[in-house]
C-alpha cells in the first residue's frame, strides 16, 4: 500500500509478544491461519525514532498480508502494510 492502513486486530500471547489471529479490513474479518514474526525493525536516530514489530501472515483464503504495530506501545494501533498475490 502507498500508506499503511489502520486495521482492527485481535491477538493472542506468544512468549514475549502478541501474535495477530484475525483482523478487520473494510468491515470484514479475516482469520490469520499462520503468522511469522515478529520481525523487529527500529531506527531514526537523528530523525523521528521508531520501533515496529512486523508479521507476515496467511489468511484463511490463502492471501499473504503484512501487518505491524509500534513496539513502543505508544499506540495500540495495528496497520496493514500490504499483501502479496
């Protein structure tokens, strides 16, 4: 996506992080059957700092999506960053 889209995500705990199990996009829930991650990314030492946890997910219909959230917990928002065909 040109800009990440805020989505509603339900999670479950796994070791030291939360894993997405379903998300809502365009008023439709999508179950996540596999979630790989988190891939932890951080940076911005001289600009706005960021720390994110990315998950590569497979939905119930086989589509692969990329979800992330801010790891610093300043916000509880999750984002749909994109998908693969």
